[in-house]
C-alpha cells in the first residue's frame, strides 16, 4: 500500500493511438434509450453493446469507414464515419412493424416464465462442472499476467497545471480506453510469467514464478501483491464473485433468476461453434450485481465469451467502474478452457464520468494446457525460496519469448518514462509526501521517522503525552530491523522509551531472532490474549477522550528475547522469554497483593510485581497473503483469512526475582465469513485458563472499552477491570449486511449506507485462592452468569465512518453500569 497513494498524487493523460473511435447514445424514435443494442464496426467482429442508458464506446487499432447499430425489433442502421474519432453520436433506431409479430421485446423486468434465456441458464447450471481444469485429475499450464495502473480522465487544464512543471514529458505516453473512452496515462506495469500445477484429487495448486518485471520504483512487491489480491482469482460459474471484499452475484448463479433480467438476443457462430447470446441486467438498484452479455455453446452449454460490468448503483466505495472480459477455447471439441481474462477497475473519489481517477487493470493469458500428469504431494508442500535474483532480472529475450501478448507502444514507453521521472526533483518531493501519508513514516537516509499518527495521546497518569519513534528502513526486504520510540508525559514528568531488534537468519524457513525492552505506561488487560510485543500499545492507554476516568494504568518495564520459525507456509512457531516489572501508575489504582507462604498470609502486602515467563505459541493463518521476503512482511489481504493462535506460558518463580509460578493456556480463533449476497460476518472465539495462584496483574480482566471508538474484540459497555477472571470463554460476532436492507428503503437508497449488527458474550470464573491474594482496590467479580451485549450500527457514513449504538444485556446492577453507549470508527472500505 506504500506506493498506492503515491500514484494518486500524479493525476495525469490525453493523445490518441487507436485508429477508429466512436462514442454516443442510442435511442428509439420516442427518445427512450435502447439498452444493450449491438454496436459493430462494419465488416468486422469488433463490437460492443450499449449500457442500460443506451450509451456506448468502441475503438479499434484498425481503420473503419462505418459502424452498424442493431437490436431486435428495430431496423438496423449503418452510420458512415468521416473522421478517425467520432464522439457524442446520437443514433436513433426505428421499430420494424413487420417484426413485431415474430419477436418479443423485453423491457424492464423480464418474465420468469416462458423465457428461453432462462432455459439456457438452467442448462449452464447442469453442465458447469463439466468444463475447465476441474474435469481432470491433474493439470498444468503456462500463465502470463500483466498488471497496470493508469491515471485517467486527463484534460488540458490538468496538463498545464504548474504542479507538473518539469514533468510534461509524461503526457507523451497517453492513450484512450476502449472500455470507457477516457484518456489515460500508464504509470505502472508489472509482468509475470508462471507455471501453474494443480491436483484436483489432492486439492492442491502451486504456482512457480519464472519471471517478473516491472516499471516504476524499486521494491514494488507490496503494490503488486495488493493489486493481485484486489483482483483475486474467481470462477464465473460460482454463485458469488468476490472483489474488493464484496460478494457480487454472478449472472451464472443459481440465484441469478431472482437478481437479474435475462434476454436471449442473438445466435451465431463464434470460432466455429454455434452459440447463443444472452443479455442480462439487474432487477434492482444498489445491489452488488453486473450487467452485460455472454455467449454460450448450444451443445456443451459452456461459456465461450462473457462480459461483466458492475452496476453504477452498486454500493461500492471509491470504485467508479468494474469491467471483466473472459474468453474460452475448445479442447477436443468439447471442453472449454479459459484463455484470456481481462479485469479493469476505475478508482475515483467521485462517480461522475468527468471526475479524475486511476485505472487498475489485470490481463491474464493462459496457454499450453497439459493434463493427468501426477506429482507427489511433497511437490506441493515443499517450501521454496521466496526470492530468486534471476527471476526478477530476466533479460529482454526472455520476455520476447514468453510474453503471450505484446506490449503496446505506450506500455513500452512507461519503462523509459518512469526512469526519467525519478530524476526530477519535483516528483521526488511529491513521492516523499505520498509515502509519508501512506505509511505513516517519513524517510530520511534509510531511517523512517514515525509513525506520525501516534504522536499525541492522553491518559490520567501522563496527562498529555508526546511520542516520536523511528526504524531502520533500507528496503521492505531488509534482513534486520531496529525500531524504537521515546515518549514524554507532561503530568507525570517522566520519559518513556521502547527498543526492539529483529534479525532474519534464514529466509527459506524464516528463522528469526528478536528482542527488546520497553518502559511505559500501559492499560494491562485491554485484551484477553497476552502479548509480549515490546513496542505494542493499546488505544485504551492513549485515547484522547474516554468514558469516565481512565486511571487504572500500570507502569511496565518489559524485556523479551526469543525466536520464531515458519516450517510450513503461514504456520509460525514462536518461543519467547520475558521479564517484566509492574506497579500502579496512579494514586487511585492499586495492584497490591498479599504475600502468601504455604497458603498462609504473612501479613505483608506488595505493591509491585516481578515476573519471568517462558511462552511457547503457534500461529496458523491459512490463506494469508504477504509481500516482501525480509524480516518484516506486509500482509496484503488483512481480515480476509482465518487466524488460529494457541499458547502455553509458564511463570518462573525465583528466576530473576520472579514472584509466582503458574501455567497459562490460551487459544484464539478468528474467522471471516462471506455469506453470499447477505454480507460479511466476522467471528472470534477466545478461551483460556490460568493454573496457580496469581495477583491482579497476571489475571485476565475481561477487556472493557471506555473509549469512544468501536474496538472489535472488546466489550463496549464494560469499564476496565469491571470483570476479572482466571478462566474464560468469549464470543464476538459482527455482521455487515453491506446495504442490502437500506437499498430497499427509497429514502435511504441513495445514501449508500450499510447496516452492521454485533453480539458479544463472555463467561468467566475466578478461584478462591486468587481472591485470597487480592489486596488491590479492585473487587474481583467474574461473569459466571454469561455477560452479553449487542449493537446496531450505520456504516459508510460519508464513506469513511460507522456509528454504533451499543446495549448492555445484563449485570445492570453493577456499580456505574453503562446500559447504553454510542461509539464510532473510521475506516476506508470498498
């Protein structure tokens, strides 16, 4: 993501390379738009269809003298072209009276009965598993992928803007989109050649990268991986197609009849195969649907070609257009295999056609299919070095031989253009501003200062707090990294700091050693699962505003050392040794505990804690995607994969003055669920227990939330330390309907709001021996009658904010219990 915002700072594009271009609108003789009409260059197979508003755009590298417009029930019209580019055409089609008795014209909602298009759709469902690589036990093929970012809708006013002074040469590479008709400037291209192996019996697939080349800046793995995840693999035969964390209903879905209108428009030979052409469009607005058409073979009922364009009214942020093309070829006269996949997204802050934006494009070509050659399971499980120098530095003749689609003149020019651009001082300044906004760090000679967004904080112990940190950063693939911060509280007049170091010893197994030390003020117990991150800090410790007094804070001195290893992809084993001292940070909060010997109170009370601990844990995140191969990696698909964590901790009494011996078992499981067209559910389960008598600082307070922010995995209506336990089990559920309900309410439909509901529950208990140790000013109370709360929220307010209304379910008689509260959260979501 570091370079994603940088691209948006360059807003550019204008000039023409295609030979023939036409655009305009098609209407009938009453002035009503003709949706999904055919637009074809005369004597060619190059064409498109008009959209739901009758608008069209078509271009070709060839020169044509005429364009033909046709639609069932209307007279075909031929329009001569007197210029290479003809825009804003207004084409009027006349109805044919002799055809009205023979042809049924579908307008508005089409019938679900006696509709031949639906009969064909049912045939597709029956045969959809009989096509593609899923038909074979094993498969392999060559794959070429081209990812591209373009700046679009560039006009003369922008080109003359003084911000581009000294960079005018970039506009020499502009082109015009054949999909939207907008001028664009390619500014980033990544090419990759791979060999893909799959086994349907083992349910395994492996992609071996053979070559990678990109224009732009060095170390672009994060941007590349981000785009790849954005355009994750999909199968048009599936009921739902996932893009931008949203589930779009496929036009080939079994639920498509309830979501789309279908019209059988034409039939013709497509590459010597007789096919039917079906046009589809949404039945309702504001849903995640497409419009377009597809060609389906009349014997295998396999898709030959399909076009999908996201509905303009779809509840989708920052994306003005989504357009998909897929083409399939025939193997052995019966099996259809994908040969080309084209995906275009038009990102923009506004949905107006004249607004400036960024195209993100992916073109994937497939060739040399081979089937039923088995490979051992070890082949699929074997870890490979994530970085091979030769793969990323292939010579030009490699690309000439393996590139399945030639680069256009403008795409070739991007490689040279960006090399020149990086030498321009003004561009370097824009780059640095964008990098700081995107990453939160400001780079100074291989050292990053930041994060800039955590400079200010406030709590009862420190008052106003200022924090400034930094890290070494030579590239995102650094083998080692040093990081630290310094902070000062104006109320307690104390300096705090944190230091950490990591070193990747082996890139293949990701064997890493780490260590660090932190002296700080912290809200312990802000999460159930313990963390030994020496630089970590919860929002509960530094929120500028809070509900009630935020004074239950501790002064912590934490040191850690350990190592972790990743023997299998996304499976990490970690061993950590830690030593901490804790004492209260305010006069109004106490962590005092009684000194016990053989279960008998000695009469002494301690107000500080010393504790050494060893923790063994593992993390498993199947489906997680990362970029980079250094000591730190960037997670690309955050929140889109399940996460498992389990740990065993052992407290060492007497070691380095450790006060207690105990055993602690903890586990956490988080799973996101895409529930078809009904939105997205996020669920988390946590369980844990502590064996042995320990004081408050080593117990498990149920994590409350006294901030005004909606913090997932906390209990919004609980105060800090309101419940304390040594054994617990908690459940968190949060479901986002994505606007499915609001889209059916006329007054709310245009606001693109999204509905969110939540439910949270926890059970906990506390042993008598732990109660006997307590000498703090916290009264131990465990939620032995399951505590629960629920919430309803309105999301996507101004496209960046969600407001939650939270309700406490029980324990309303607790002192100071908050039965209702309002919280909010900012976030950028598609």
